[in-house]
C-alpha cells in the first residue's frame, strides 16, 4: 500500500445474521425455548464489494439513507468490526465521529 493512503477497502463486504426478535417477557422466553417453528436465520448484507482508498489528510463523509451501511463502514474503518470478505487496510490512526448531525473520519 502506498504511504499516501490512510484507509483502503478492497472488495469489502459485511453480513450480519438475523435470528428473529428477542423475547421481551419471561413468558415469551419460556415459549421461545419450547417453540418448534423458530424462524430461519436470515443473512443481511450491510455492505457489498466496496473498493475505495482515502488519502492521508482527507476528511470523508458518508451520506445515505437509513440502513445504507454508513455506520458499518465507519466501524469497519476503525476496526471495531471486521469484514466478512475482503480486506480493510489502515495506515496510521483513524477516529470516527457518528451522530445524527455528523459522521466523518478525520484523517
């Protein structure tokens, strides 16, 4: 990787397995323990096949609709979570700020 690149995503994808809703009461917990027709787990792809590089000194913002993978990209870039496939390379220190008004990676 070039020294001028701070973050590089190479064919990065991240999936999560959704197993259904968690029980909210003691009764729901007991019923779910003996229930035979549990819903099958579903795979949710938060991001698929991302390829990009961010040079040192750049500030980057991710803009998109709810559920489009913005927070997942931030977590991958800061190595809070790891990709299902592909490679995230970080050269240096990275910090992320994410809230309803701002989400950026100052490098």
